[in-house]
C-alpha cells in the first residue's frame, strides 16, 4: 500500500480537479485505497461534474445505465437500482451523490473553487496549485480529472450582452426548471445537447426557431423503463459483463457486428440496419458493420439509410431536406441519439434557419440577426458545444519544467504519451486525455482505467525509492505518430468536428482521440507497465522532501 508523505503538512501527495466520475474515483482510490493525502477542487457547489452542470431538459446518457456506472466496488454495483435503460441527468446525479455519500468523499473536496494555476517547481519537484480563492497548495502529483467536455465554447458571434431577454447555456443550465410556455425561443446549435433539448422546448414554446449550421446524423435512443429481469441477469455475472465491455471498442458488450457493409446483399444490409435502428443506442453505429468508419463506400450505405429515415419522419419536405446531413461521413462527428427530435419539426410552431451559408451576424436586443433579418425572440438557448479535450486543461494554466506552458507545447495540437502523460510535465496524469480512447469509450470504465494507471505508476515510483515520473520525448513522439497513423486510416480527419478540434476558431486541427479501440489501447498500456514503464524517465527529486520543510 502506498503511504502518505510523512511529517510534511505543507505538501500533499495528490491534488485533483473536478468532482465528476473521474474526480470521485480518484479521491476514493488515492485516499481510501492507497492511504495518500489528497485535495480535490470543484467549481460547482456539489459533486456530479458534467451531470451537475448539464441540467437542460432531456439531458440523458447515451450508454445504457447498467454499463455507464462504476465497476470498482461490487456492493455498489449490486445495490444501486436504475429506473431507465438510459439514465437521465437527475438520476445520474443522484447516483454520483450516492457514491459521494457512500464513501464519504465530500470531506476531501473543496467546492465552489476553480484551479487557476498549476506550476511545476523544477528544484523541489512539486506542483504549486493556485485557486481562485487565493489558496496555494503544493503536491507531488497532479491529477487532471476535469472532464473532456467541461469548458463551453465561446460563441462565434457577438452581442449576447445586448439581448434584453433570457440567455441560457445548455452546459451551465439553471438548477430550477425553466418554463418556456408562451415564449418565443431560439435554440442555436443542433449538436447532441440541442437534439435532446429541442423536443421538450418545442412542447412548451409558443414559437421555436432552431439555428442550424450542420445537420446531424441523429438516430433513435430507444429509451424506456429498465428491464429488471435483464438487470438481474447482468448483476449475476457483472464481472464477466465488465470484462466483455472492456474488451469492446466502445466499452459496452456488443457482440453482433459484421465485417463489412459491402460484403452482404442490399437486402441483408437493410435488415441489419433496421434491426440496429430499432434496438437504439449505439447499436447502429458500433454493432452493425466494422468498416463503416474506415471505408467511404461502406459509410455511404449507412449515411443514405439514415437520410431516408429522416425524410420519412419529417412531414414538411423543405424541413426534411434542411435536416438531412450531407457532405460528411456518418460517425465522423459524435453520433447523437434522439427521442422525438425529428417529430418536433412537424409542429407548425417550430422552424429551422440554415446558418451555414449565411451565418449569425450578431445577437441584438430583440433577437438573432441572420443577414438582413432579425428573428425576434424572448429566450435564447446556446447549444454551441464545448472546447473539447484540451480546453479544460488549458483553462488551468498548467506549466511544466522551465515554466513551459501546456498551451505553448500544444500550440500545434496535443502531444501526449498514452493520452495520460506529457513530456516536460512530470508527475502530471491526464484522466481520459487527448490521444486516448476517451470519448469513444464508455467513460466510467475509461476513467477507472486511467485513474488506476496513475495509481499504479505512483506506487511503482514510490516502491523504487523515486520521486518523479515523466514521459520521454521519444515515447511521446512515437505515440503521436501511432495515433495519427491510425486516425488517417479512418474517415474522421476528413470532417471538421470537435474530434479534430476544428469547432473552435484558431484551435490547431488535430485528431484528439486514439482510434485503435479500447482493447488495443489497454493491451499497449499493459505492455508498458509490465516492462517496467517503458517510455518513462523515473528519477529522484533534486531536493529531498525532508529538506523542503526545513
């Protein structure tokens, strides 16, 4: 068991950021299982992370509840009862609150506090962490567990401060329910959050205008009450279920994928698509044909299938064509899952404005100006997405050896080793960082993998009488080459998306995700660990810790 640094009250073993899935597990892992001292900082007033902030109507997970949950404690797995196949935001937040209560995690978390500086001391081999409350903490290790989608994108248009009505942000929604009854509402964006929220807003609003730049390939969620018999079967063999999930590309135990959409007849292909469409969730994307993300011709078959399905569901042909995605391949943007999204546009009160060719110019005091037209509204909902993957890290002003800013090191795109460490930034661990499977994997399981990797690495360092672990420049370079080579074999780089960082003006365009799949990634990490942490420089601190306190 790793033990805490003795006799040095000014230095903690670990500082972590965030109290979502990642921060909560990190707190439990380092404090309770490894007996290390830890401080955790959370900007919100309670635990939950993504599920604390994203309270917009319709917010829901797109991985089945029984899989979108922790696996580290069997009693927790057995005792928690989900009510829906795909849990909604309130239930997931309740689950995370239960976890915090069960393991008494809040006593290690400082709420309503943001980290604004994380600076490495080359001499003392310590991180100096500064918060917006003015507190300064020193730690041996820093765990970056703020989440991949926690920094909302700044809109590309101005004037929001001039709007006389109410402005709402899906990524930071009010804690109290919002009543849209009788209002004229604008929703800007048609990404995953908007696709979940629009059907609910449409039910209440007197008028709803959706401003869309890029139509999405949204497919059915097929949610419903939890099947308790199925849950009982899963709980009876949860270890095997989790193992199967960890050995699947997406982190869920799908088993019906076929090799190629082009190797079967049109009739068989249609049968498979229909079956997966009706099953809902990510079945159509991940569990139909393996070559969809790699072969443009294969992708065309599923893209056209989805377009036809959209046309069938939207009664107004003009609206239908506006909602049909073209010009990019299915799956090269995060595939949104929906419930009654397309049916919302069948209401006379709902209209869609294409802002791809004529962008939003500004927000005026009364509404949204597109070209020469001001669309007057009472409420604006910004569903404009996130500065994904790198944004949360940049927001903390992380500086490594010789004062190197992470933002400068990543000026041309993220550079990591295993998506978990960065050369020049010792004792820093990224939880589901860029160039890891992260957002293309079941996040709770991915988070557990990364926290455990960090914990095992720290244990290895301590057990060998060392203080510092840092990725080598060569290992980082080779990992980047591997990540990019795999990405180039797929269709993802051909599309502008947050996967590629291209949703943020000025952000370097680079693939943010390791696309080799979670099983291959896990095998690679296991090889690194079993070989004694190949690709890492593990050394003593220049100044012994005993000298720091004196």
